[in-house]
C-alpha cells in the first residue's frame, strides 16, 4: 500500500464526502492522482458509505466521491490535507 493510500484509509476528512452519516468502508477506498507538482498532490477519491439499520445490521451502500489536495513532506508522507 502506498503512503497516500495508508493516509486516506485513516483520515477523518473523508467523512465530509459521506451523504447519509454512515460509516466509511475503507476496504472500498479507491483514489487516482490527477495532479502532482512538487509536494502537492490532487487526488480523486471514491469509496462506499455503509448505511446501518436501527438494529445495527447493514442496510445498504452509497458510493461517495470527492477530491482532496494533499501536501507531503520530502519523504512522501502526507502532512496536511484539504477537501476540495
């Protein structure tokens, strides 16, 4: 797994792309780098939001999409992220 993938699987900014206050299925996370200039990276992100029923069972999935602007250090670790 890449450093960006590892960061995205645990960043809380992804919750801003959720539309129904569900849970992020990090196993469904996919991203594409659309621009990279120096230590700045723009990524397209897609993942499934898990919707839960009142009983705690899975009630459905919704595909969520968005873009983020990532800033990395000289080793490629993400040090800051902004939702676009």
